[in-house]
C-alpha cells in the first residue's frame, strides 16, 4: 500500500509560479513510477507529467512543456511539480499518482493504483 499526500496548491496570479509536492510512504519510493494529473472544472482528468522509476525518465505533456517540470528526491520520498508562467486554464485540482508496476510512463489513469487526495491550484487573470 502506498500513501500519497500532495501539498503546495494555492491561488496565484497569471504568470506566477508554484511548486507542488507529493510525499509518498508505505513502499520503496525509488521503485515507484510517479505522475501528476489534473482535473479542471467540468473536464476529465488529464496527465501532466511523470517520472519513471526505471532510469528516472521524465515526460511532460505538450500542453505544459517548457513551463512545468517534474523532479523527485528519493531521500525525501517526494516528487515535485514546478509550474511557471501559470495561466488561468491551468486552474485545476492536481493529483499525484503512483504505481510500482509501470515501467513505461503512461497517461492512462487506470494504470495507476495509488492516488493522493489532490491539491487545488487556482490561477487568476
């Protein structure tokens, strides 16, 4: 069993930056593929970024490429999502997800067994 706790979401003005954190416990963090998803109002949950436990490969969705960065700190069992140049359409609940079976990053929510409770990011214009 893996527990995920997100933090860092808040109200920010357009053009601002935020760093979200996801602390994992309950399983060897270094063998978890971690990902960030988001769900905006009236929208489906979508993949934002991920980091694979195999080789530490990262992938960022095209919609946020160049503005968002995913990283991890194995010593702290934490994955981060650094968000810059935020826009109002980035407003969403951001969720952390994890799974130890995923070798290749996937945007399919069904592939992730563990989810955090989400953290709200609101970008004002």
